[in-house]
C-alpha cells in the first residue's frame, strides 16, 4: 500500500503534489522517560489504497491555519479530528491558574483532536498551530462511517490512539517521578536524539524552541529554564549559541537526567 502522507504534501490551493523522495518528515516531540518513537506510526492513512484515500479526502474539509491560530480549544464542543498534512500543532493543557503544560508538538502524518474522535463532550486540552499548517478536518460522524466501511482506516486510527495514550502516559510518569532538572536534561536528550546533528563529538540540536516553550514542556518557568541552561553551560555540558543548543558532553547530561 502507498503511504500517502509520506508521498504527498498539502498546498495552499487545496491540491496535492508529489513530495520529493529525499524530504524527511519532522518527528513529533514530547517529554518521556525514553525517546519515544512516535514518527514511525505517524502516517495513519498508510493502510489505505488510492480509492480509500479518495473517499477520506472527499469526506474531510481541507483548511489552512496560520501560525498562532487555535485549531481547537479546551472546553469547546468536541466533534472530530484534524489530520496534520503540513506544519505543526502544539497541544497543551491550561490549569485553573492559567498556567500551561505542553503535551506534545505534532507534525505531518499525525492527527489531533482526540480522544473522543467520534465527537461528544468537550475538548480536554487545546491545539494551536506552531507555524502555517495544512489540516484535513474529519467530522466524528463521517469518521465513524468511514471506519465502518474501510478497515484500514479503522486500524490506523486505533494505532494512532494507542500511540498517543503511550505518549501521554509517559509524560505523566515524567512529571510525577522526575525532578524538573532531570526533566530539562531529558528533554534536551530527546531533542538531540530526534533532531540532533553530530559533528566532532558534539550534538547540535536543530529544532529551535524558546526558553518559554521549553518551560511549558518541563513544567517550569522561563526564568528557571534560562538560569538552568546557563548552569549547564558553565558546567561544560552544552553550549548556547544563536538559535541553537550544542550538547558537548552527552554522558554527563545523561547523568543529570538520572539515566546513569
């Protein structure tokens, strides 16, 4: 079967064009005890043949969301899912105090808007476009009808829900059992594993997150993250440059994360 989310990309006009074979799909990012590989199960439409994919496309609504715009909001009525075809969506929970905790950054091939994929109830967290993103919205009633008709789609959705369940369980474990220093070190290790480029024994993290974004992922404040990164730098663990972080000593950073 053809993995359509790998071989096609969303364009602003709502059409699809061949994707270069060399283009790599960026991985999703979340905090976990280990470097959870969510990218391998990202393309939940990969079980579909051409006709089945056409039926899904016809049932959905293509949309373009600008960077910073909400995809769905915590507390709003729940009525379907959004397949990410380009760009990136951050999902996050907002506590009663207004403080946010980032759940994950989801990338092309993943869907957001769960867990009540068939609709009903309200969203228990929010989603916002990190950059200009192309999405395919599938209403809950249409998704149910398609899953009853297309076993491959049902299989892909279940696989996606299982993977998300594992991801969020891992996040809860990290928040409940690891110190904030260990969580920051672990997040840097995960980013290095998923987005790092090794050169001369150093690992350059290519994905750029602000200190505020890092804080929202580890459950801290921007000021604390800034101070902690500075301490890591002073200890010779990493080097902070313009729009990038370079890990200088992976074994020692693993020790800080509690992995050694």
